[in-house]
């Protein structure tokens, strides 16, 4: 229910099973119990957004009114509200629900956040491998292999280079997901595209559009690409299933980081778009992506198009054939 406190999750399930103390003081009896049990203390903090119903940004992202954090300071809780966009908002109120015995120990690394936000970070863990598998199937098609050196639908790229660019979205995920970073994440995948230099470039010859890596990998051939991509997909599946993928992912060529779900969404967008490019180039039918892959990509593209062209232009392009105009997200 919008505006209502969400059901306890993660560390909050522990909080629900104990009686929270109304004071931040740790009673001696509680201390003795915790020491005997070998447990640390968790401070339970809550961030409440008093402007939830008046804030277009939080409403679009369906942020709850109340988010609960475990073992964290009031300042850090406010800082870790789902999106950096909100941290300076005067409508955020941080309150303490007291201390309770529980994990993690005081000498352990604490999770960066819990509850709703942690679930958001994981929301595409099962979806990205599905998109990657579709890409792998496409690059292994005979029509792609047989036309490897032919020009693609994209300027200055062969079909082989385009296939390598598509597959690299999977390879990059395998490389970057387990790498820890202390660079704070951008507020959304949208912000990634708003900042990216290639989005603002005017020519395929601009440095941000350099394709030398694609060309070098294409020179190794179709079989090498298929093997490399299959290995990367297996690695990504293992990372996401085993929990070794980081919550925040650095994008080194951009100089910023994204939450894992936002990072995976950007890779899914690249896969969906370039799968269409490659299919058109090879003269095969564009693969149909499952709804759980296509829907978040579609929604991101619409938001980017609205940001670039405005609501009226997008609505007109989608609903009025008599005033159709070219609308692009990039």
C-alpha cells in the first residue's frame, strides 16, 4: 500500500521478532544476554518521507513512505535513502527505534542497507541472464557468422564488430559485478544516460564512439566470440546466484557507479537495442525478449525520450499518425 510502512524484510525480520527498546541506552540485562549469545547490537533507524505524496520523483519510483535500516547512524540512514536525489530533501525525517541484540557483530562489515532498497538492488538478478542468453543465441546464428565481414546497419561497423559489441554487455557484467567500489552510485539508470558523452555526440568519429575494441575482437572470429560470451554468461549466473556480485557497480570508462539493478538495466537496454541492430543487419527476425526483460527497458527508453523531447512530442508520436515525428531516446 502506498504510504504505508512496508512489511519487515532482511534484518528487519529480526527486529520484528524482538521487543525493540524505546531508548538508545543498552540495559545491562540486555548486554549480558547478548554477550552470552555471542551477538552484537543493531541500531534500528527509520527514514520517513513526509513529502511522499507531493514528490513526483519518489512517486515515479514508487518509494515507500517509511524505510527501515539496520545497525546504522541517523546520518548514514538519511544518506542511504534509495536515491541520492532525495538526501537533501527537507521532507526526510530520521528516527531511532532503539537497540536490539542481533547480528552483525560490531567488528563485522555492515550491509550498506536493508529492506526495500536491498530488494530493489536484486530485482534484476534473475532477469539479466535471460537477456544475455537471447544475445548469445543471436550471435551464434549462421547468418551472423556467414556475413561476419559485411557492413552492419550501424555506420563504420561490420556485422562481426556489432556482434562483439552486443556480446560485450555480458562480458562486462562478468568483469564488473564482483569488483567493490567506494564511489557513490548515481540516483538512477536515467542519470547514467543523461551524463554519458556518447549520448551527446554528433558523429560516429567522436572519441566516445570509438569501436577499435569491437574491431579487434571481431578479428578473432565468430567462434571465439561465442565461447567468450558463453563463459561470461556462466560467470554472471554464478555471481548473482552465489551473492558475490556487489550492490554498487563501478563503470570505470565513465567514472561513476550505479546500483546493481541500475547497472544491469543499462546492460539490458544495450542488449535489446543492439540485438535489433544485429538482426536487421544479418537479415533475420529480431528476437522477442520476455516481458520481464523488455518492460523495464521499454520504460527506461520512454523516460529518456520524454526527457529529450518532452511529453507532448512522445504522446503525439505514439498516438497520432497525422503528426508523427522522429522520436529517439538518444
